């Protein structure tokens, strides 16, 4: 078994740490993840927190924690000047952005660098180039990476609609400056383009402050394949193979795995080489992910590049044994690539399930509340990436993802079995989550057979729906759960003094 992968560690702690202290410009499970590697590398860690998360696990886990202020927690975590001031105040000589928030903000990367602090990620120019979907697509075309037929809006929606119609249907209309499914829609006929374009442009302006949109050929039942790359900033780059990210709801991933299923060796090589080709051309520095759409006919097209660590990076760590956060830190410190391409090998199979506070029975609507009980399975083949604490409040302030359950198996069938067992054993009470739903996804015959595409959730919606349990079953489960609580047992059965000393006598 790949012990390094399971531990998320790639090598022994270096004699001389590359940085003295790193501030994590993020929160939650990714902040905890970064802190673990900083501890392994004997590097000091600094957490930031808004007052509503003063007792958060990531703030307690770090060597130091500093409060940031803002009208909302998100506003605080997006305050560039305040975060840089926090780094200076605590003496941090590097900043790790995690994912989300400011992780792909070119202005933030530049401000960090201008302040004389190392940014653990690509430079601002690269983030600007690859973060903008239109410039990234043009760059991919220039360097021979396959791109789907497309048309870019110049602001004239009538002209855009006419040009988009010539691509053929269906087409996908998307925001140029963002992701996460915002401003995205599938259009099946010419009479739908104008309305979809208006909505996409409006949403793009609202979410990203940039109303530019574009349309591209929509591949029917596409697979979402992404390649993890590392670059040294000097034109050197390697890949750490691919991840399958096709199981999505509302254009957002909920199950990821590595390596991709049913991918012919020559196709794997071609996709991974395209990703490396792009990274080399961009003189990419640090960790990044090149995303592709793969059609049933074997054609693949460049989708976008994420200039940061991905949520699903643990599955790559599991199958390669490479600690990606450690690699990020070493590259940012000028140590170059951690190994040669020929040294990267696949061992076993890994699956990640995103545990979210949401209700799959009601269109995956986010849920809020308070976690009353957290029961996590433990095994050497399992990682439960989280920042959950006792009586954790789940609010609408942040993304509904609570944790990530990651398993490692000898092969895909083994990983699926282990994943289902772990999901069945995982217990989160007090807030509705998608845990049972994820187990049904892994257990679905089409998933087991590798019949994956981004429409999987919608296509198999009826099969994946939760069956209504019988009343007697519900009662039995509730009784069993209650009896499992130590607090309940003490309340119900413990006899307080002085009656315990008296014995069975009753007044």
C-alpha cells in the first residue's frame, strides 16, 4: 500500500525549512491541510479568522492566529490589504492562498510579491493569463492544445447570437472571468441564445465584475478530466496524471477519483502531455490543474486552467505519494520540481467524496444548523479532510462543503467498496448532509461500470433518490442513536447522589 500517499507526506522533514513562517490566507479544512504540512516541514503557521469563527479549528491548530475584520466573514477573507498587514505583523515570509477566496486573484498575488512576501502559487501575470477563460483559450490554440469551436462576445449580443448559431447545437454559454457554474447555460436552439446570453452576461457581471461571455460547442455526455501539473517557472513542467471529476451537481463536483476510469493508455498520455505542453508554454510556476472535456468519441478539448491547489488534490496525493502542498512550498522557495516525470507512477486508486450540508432530495439546497455529533471512521486507507469541531455551527456565511472523505484502494473496485463502507460509518447529526446520497452514487451500477459523464446525477436521479423509510425503522434508528450518546446514557440511567449510595430504596 502507498504509505506516503496515505499520510500525505512525500519526504522527511528538510534540515533547513524554506520559509520561517507561512500565513494561510484561507480557512476551514484547506487551512488545516496546509498547516499539517507546515508542521511536517518545521515551518511556523499563521491562521486568519473573522470574529464569527474565533474558535474555529484552523485558528486553534495554527501556531498563531490573527483576527481580520469585515462586514461579513467573506468580505474579511477577501481584504487584500488587511491580509498582507496580518502577514507583516506576524512576521510571515510567505502566504499560501489555499483554494477559493483570493487564490486566483492576480492583484492579490502581485500585492503579496510587492510587499516582499513569497506567494505560494504562480505569479500574477500567469494567473491573469490563465485565469481569464478567453485569454487562456487563445493561448491554448496558439500552442496546439485542442480547443472546442467557440465564439467570443464583443458586446453586440445580436452579432454574438448569429455567430454562436453557426457553431452548431447544443452550445454552452459561459462567463469569461469565472467558474463554479455561474453564468453558464446549455442552449439547444437558435431562439434560446439571446435570452441565455443576457442571463449569462448579467450573472457574470454580478459574480465576477466582468460581463464578458463566450459560447462553445457543447459535447454531449462529456467527461470532465483534469490533469495535475507542477511547473518550475523556467519552462520545466511535469504532470501527476489525471483525475476524473465527472460526477457533478449544478456544474460543481461532488465525487472525484484518480486515475480516471476506462481511459486508454494512449489517450491518457495525450491528455497529460497536452497539459504539460500548456504549462511549459506559460512558464508555469507552482501547482496548477488543466481541465479538459472528453467526448465519447475520444476527442478532448481544453476547458480551463486553475492556477491553484484543487479541492480534490488528495486523490492525486494518494495514488502518487507526493505531498502537493510540500511541492508548492518548495517550488515557491526556488527549489524547482520535486522529481522528474519518469519518477511519477500510479499506485492503486483513490476516490474523494465532498461532504456537504445540503439536501439532495430538494435540489441540493444548502442546509444550516448545528452539528450535535460527529462520528468519523478511522483506517490507514482513509483521510477525512475537515475542520469540524464540537457543536460546529453550519451557517450560510461560507460554502456548504463541510469535509472531504478520501479513500485509497488497491484498485477501483476496492476503493468503491471502502468508500461505501466509510460513508455508511460516517455520522454527522444535527444538519442534513449528502453523505447517504454519495454512498448511493458509488454503489450505482453505472458508476461501478465507469459509465461516467457530467449529466450522471440528472440521468440517474430517480435511482439515486432516497427511499422513504418506514416509521418503525425511523424509530429504531433514533433509539439506537440516542442510546449511543454518552450524554444520553448519563442523563437517562446514571443515578445521582445521594440516591446512588442508598441503593434500590425509594421514598
